[in-house]
C-alpha cells in the first residue's frame, strides 16, 4: 500500500465532491466501491456485500468534505438516524446528496443525506457534527 | 448466564476477518440481554495506511466500527437461539436501521470495549435493541435504538449482480 492517510477508516476510497452545495441545491459526492475494498473479505466470505456502516462512513467523509462552516475540528457526534433500503455490492457507485442545517439551540450541525447506488436509494442517514473543543 | 469465546461466536455470526468485531461474550441471558468485549489494537487493518506523522486524533477508533461492533454483539443475542452463519441460505439477520447512536468519548488502541445490549422489544421477526459501550467505567457510546429483522436470504442474494432475474 503506497497511499497514506491522516485518519483511520474501514473504507479504501475517497468521495469526490461533484457539487459543493454552495448554491441552491444539496451538496453531492460520488465514490466507486472497488471490489478490492478490504472489508469485503470478511463481509461476507463468498458473498461480498458492502457493510451498512461503510455506507455511513462514505457519507461521513462526504459530510466532512462539504462542511458549510470553516474549521478542521468538526467531528461526528451522533448517527441520529439511518434506514438501510438496498444493498451495495462490489463495483457499485455510491452517489450521496447532503443537505446541511444548524441544530436548534446549539452550535452543532446536522447533515441529512441520501446515498444511492445503481439500484436506487441505499440509505437515508442523518448525522450530527460538533466541534471537538465544545465537547 | 452464558459465556462465549470467539470459536462459538463464529458459529453464530457470518462476519469474518477483518469485519468480525466481537471477541468474547461475557454474559448472556437469551432473549433478554448480553455483555460482550472487543479489544482495540493498532494492528487492525484500519491503522495500516496511517501516516507516521498523523496526530493523536488519527488513532481514534473509526466511529462507524464502534457502532458495527455493538450491533454485532446485538446480532449474537438475536441469533443465539437460531444461529445461521451462512448468508446465502435460510433466514438471515438484516440490519434495518439505527436511531440516536451518540459518540461520547474517543476509543484508542489498547482500550477494551464492553458492549451492553438489551433487547427492548420484539414483534414477529423484528427485534429492537438498546444499550451502551464502556471503556473501564466511562460510557463511550450510547445506542437508543437498533432494529434488526430476520428475512429470507433471497432478499439479499436476489439483489446481487448476476443473480437478478
């Protein structure tokens, strides 16, 4: 492995921001789930399915890449909700649409995301982010 | 009270390296609750690509894997009475959704997670769990609600590439 990262993660790819969401619509990212993703070996042997939490992880990385406020100290504080709607398989592309809002009466940010593959919606996910210093 | 070592956990869960994230069940009351352990080590593959100059925060265990590890512990409780470690046949446990999973404190290599899982409700083939994870006496993760459902394996395999009709 020649690449290095500054954080640890179970996923191998990096979502590409195709729309930063600075206009009217949602932010948008896209990432190819390579058949070589390391999680497939054990999830599951002989029948690779991309783990639901790895879909959440790509949404998490997509959120950090499209944060509407500056600063590099934002961190995932909660998975507020997730519904898994259809499986993601090796070679699928995950497209994520992300809509940001402020959490009432706090400095936290909420990211509502819909992740889709070639097969339609894969998951609806709501994440909450807080600044590390505020915890 | 039931204790399970990893050889027995592998007869219940279909997950394997590097995605088997439960090391031991220390206490289980079937149909009710379970306590399980997961030891975090820097030798897990998630740490392999970390730059040598990466800061301390870079070693915080991936948040989504904390949730996965907790959910696998719930999966042991769910499947205990009817284990099926083969995802290609029979009834399989599918992860339907989660609500309010809160991350309260970072987890680092060297920590041993203690997952506490309670079956809060079940109706038909659907099970709802809640609980928390601790490192020592500190709560690091709080889980308000995780829904799992037993479904025919064909619901998964029917969607696989090359297997669609």
